[in-house]
C-alpha cells in the first residue's frame, strides 16, 4: 500500500469513527495505519482516545507496546506487554515481544524465560530462532548461538540478520576467516549492514589493514551511530594514530551503549595510562572487576597503574594474579617484567609503556593496540 493510499485510508477511518465511535476494530485499524505513517503525535492522540473507551483491552495495549518499541522506549513497552500477559494472554507474539523488550533492557535471563515458553511452537517462524540466538549471544553461549542461527538459515538462507549475527559469533571465537565469510554474504545482500561492516573492519584490524578497517568503520558509523562495538573499534584506530584524547572520547561513547563490556573498560584503562591519567585508569579497572573479577587482563592493567603510582608490591601482586587467571595474559607478563626490571623507576616505565602504542611488541609486528583489539571482540 502506497503512502497516499494509507493517508486516504486514515481519512476514511476517521469519518467512520465519527459515525461509530464505540467500534473497537475501527480504532485498532486507525492506530495501525497511523503507525505505518510514522505519525507518532496523531498516533499517541488516537491511543489516548481509544484507551478512554477501552482502558485495559489487550489488543490495544499490544499495539501501544509496539509503538513504544518503535521509538526505542523499551522500558515502557515492557511494562505494557507485561500488563497484557497479566490478563492471561500468552500467545507466541505476546511472549516474543516481552522477550525482545527484556533483551533490549539487558535482562537476557528474563528474556529467555519468556521465549522458552513459546519457542518450540513457533520455531518455524525465523524471528524466533534469531531472537533465541541473540539471547544466547548475550549470555555468551556461542555454541547455542550457532545452533539457532543454523536453524534460522535453514528457514531462509538469505537472512541478513542471521548471517550478520553469525559473523559476530565467529569473530568472537577468533575465527576470522569464517567471520569474514558470513559478513561478506550479508553485505552481498545488504551493502549497508553496519554490523557486518564492523565485523570485517575488526578482521582487517587483526590483519593490520588499518586504512581499510578505518574506511569500513567510518561507513558503518554513518549507518548506525549507536553501536558500541563500532565506537570501540574507532577508538582503537584512533589510539593507533596516537590521538589518545579522541580515542578516550570514542571509548566512552562505545561504553554508553555497552556498559557491561569488560574488554572495553580495559582498553580505556590503557588509553588513560598512556595519557598518565592513573586515577582514571584505576577507575576503569575497578569497573571491569565489578563486572567480572576473573578477567586476567584487568589485573595486568591495574598492575601497571599501581607501578606508576609507586605501589611496587601491589603491582607485583596484581601481575601475579593476572597470570594466574590467564597464562597467556599479555598485560600481566608485561606488568611483571616492568616490576622486575624497572625497580620503581616510574619515568623509565612510562617511557616503555608509551612506546608500546605504535612500536611492535613481538615478531608479528603487533602493538599494544592490536592486543587490546583481541579483547574487544570477545
């Protein structure tokens, strides 16, 4: 239906409602047509009118939840859809919407509890396995994510959403070839899929193709400005250019969209260390530890902060803890080396850390920033 046809239908429905104001179906139809127009002011007015007549009608509440969902007000959408459920309405579409709202509110376990109830009866509808995949992704159950996405792709092999999410999953597993493959398939279907552009950008960063990565990140951010992962990728690229103030700003933008991402807090900590903002770096480490006290890289960064602050014993203890938690821990071994060889010479230690920004730290030519990138994608 064209825009002109929708407007014409809206006009007719308004006339019908003048003649029959108690007709619920007409009210509902008008609400749906106004939703298609994107006329939210008129839509809200129509909801107010209809709710005076039918204050608790589940069909009306469901449409209102959809309206709030479309405007990004997930909390209000969740509240309303739960009102519908409390009336005993628990069909698949209602439970799906409740699950989606909970996931957008960063409550994956609650989202899972709603979706599990209706999943088996609705898994032939591709949006159900894709939502299940997103929930499992949030819970970091990556094997379950793959199972759900394979199921989704059996339903529709050309699903950009499924291919794009598969690309993210493979990236997080460090399988860059597979990540690129899935992302490329998604981009062949939709060249403006921001997530897939970001995945390929991270893959190119891992291969040290930084100019290409920057072009892809820039394009992706023009499409999707609220992606935490894209902003973090941009911050890492800014760090590589030694633009630390800009990188810090970009890290903070990214963290507003994914405040629970430990690797990003650690990367910001290093960005602040390189700017000699030790209190700010220590604050980042503290936030990371609050999220998960078992991530070794956090304690490695914290060890460097303590060393620069003159707390040699605390630095040694944190370096040991970092290595105990992760035997392949880069920052932990680096901090331990500083503790052993610098003997508290903060100036010399600062010079060494600063040199890591663009100087290779191993035979592969990788720098500190390149190592940080491996913790962002996980």
